[in-house]
């Protein structure tokens, strides 16, 4: 006779956290941790670049504050988002004696944040972490929303967890050491959020592009603040990407595929820029976006030095086949965020990503690269 015993687990969980603009964060972190993030030990996770630039300063401050801390670094670059790197960090933490009351400090760009967050999500079934993003891309995108994960041979970010940080600390002074190409790399994610959510901010970026590239602090602060506010709003409405949060994937279906095919020689922001061009052209071809609006987006992206011709290096049918494995796919069919106009995406039946015929995707690839 069939018998059922119910495990009642329904509950409300508040995963809210602050994003704090905090100048001189590295020098002040000891006081901040004492006041807001007390822990049994602190683990600074960074890459070799951020360790050299900022890691020593931060660890010195923690030791000066009498805090038990260790700094763990990984090679810089997307290839460190791997199971091997995750295992290295976890085993190092175990040897150091980290427990459930330890706190991870993710100090770096998107790779560091995604990897450190995934370690936090799984270490002893979940510990706290905070993020100090050191790149523009991480400040405006990857540090917000709790998406953590690693890549594998099948694709990008396919293994991971939603695990929200306890806080994100933004210090725009950290961008002073950012290489110019990485500044542009981050700007493509700013363009993405403005293109999908805020026409006024898109126009502000257009008008002030040269000032942004010159790192004008007032202008840079304005676009970073606005991009963070917009993404925070989207995430607040849809933490687990079941509906509206999908708009943040504009350009990413094609972009992630290009990253994989190039073995991550095409960096994330540039791949997303190429993806936005293809996916916007796709929207034109299926009569969702006007050619005029496409040209507006294209000009801004091209002004930042993107060359869509590099997509020709890859077989278009192979590229389209790989998109079927994208996280947004539905029954093996890739779905795309379709731009309706600058600042707005196509929404049908409360759906923000749509299946499009694969021959249309191939046509968009050809159109953009001709």
C-alpha cells in the first residue's frame, strides 16, 4: 500500500544585500569586516594579477586588524573557471582550517567572482562571501545577482549555483589600473543593460563615450551607478532567471558560443558585443527591430573597435549547433533576447527569450559579417 510522508520546507528567505560605493576600500576593509562581516577566518580569493596589484595591501590590512586570513590566487583568465581551480581552492581552505563561519572575499574580475562565489555556495554546503570587483565588467554585471559557476568542455557557466553575496563593495579608484582594452570590455556590458532597459542612459553613454574612455571620474561614476541600479532592479524582480532576468542575456547566446569556439581568446565583453550585433540583426530580420535602430547600436559598438569580421573564422552551422546547449534553450532549441528598440526588448506571453529558426540565425551571422 502506497504511503506518503511530506517534508514541509516552504519558507521565505531574504537574500537582499547592499552594493556599497566605498572609496579606499582596501585600506578600510579591516574596519568594515569588524563592523559588518565578522568571521572565524577570511579567505581572499584573487587571480595572479589582482594579487600583485591589491592582494598584499588587503592582507596586510587584515593582519593589522588581527584577523586570521589567507590569500589564494589562481591564474588570470577564463580558463581558471574550472573544476580543477575550484578543487584547488577548496582543498587549500580545508588545509587552512576554514569552517562554516569563514568568509570568502572575492577580489578581482568576473572570473574570480564567479569561481569564488561557487566555492562559497558549496564549501561545507554554503558559507558567506563578499565581492570587491576590480574591473568595470565585474562592477556593472557579474558581481550583481548571485550567478556563480564554472565552465566545462560543453560550454560556459553550465555548472554553478545561485548564491548571493553578503555585500558588494565598489571602489572606482580600482579602475585606475585597469588596462584600456578591459575598460572597453566592461563597457559592452554597460551597453547591453542600457540597450535593453534604458534609452536615456544609452544616449548619455553615446554622448559621453570619449570622456568615459578617458576615465572622467564624474561621468564614469554616473554610468556605473546607473548600470548597477538597472541590473539590481532586474535581479530583484527575478532572482532565478525565470522571466525578466533573461533580458540580461542579450548578446550572450552568440557571445558565449564565440568564447567557446575561440577557446576564450575572444574575451567576454567583446564576445557579447559581437553577440549583440548578431542578435540585433536577427531581430531586424524577423521584423522586431528597425534597421535604423540597429544602425544606432552598431555604430556605438563599432566606435569601440569591434570587428564583426572575426566571426568568419568559424563555421556558421557549427556555431548555431553549439547554441542549442545554451542555458536558455528550450527542448534543444536556442532562445534569443530580441531587441524591439533601444531601451526595450520583445516580450510575448511574459516570455523574454524566443525561439528563432536556425536558418534566420545563420542569415544574421552572414549579414553582420558581410
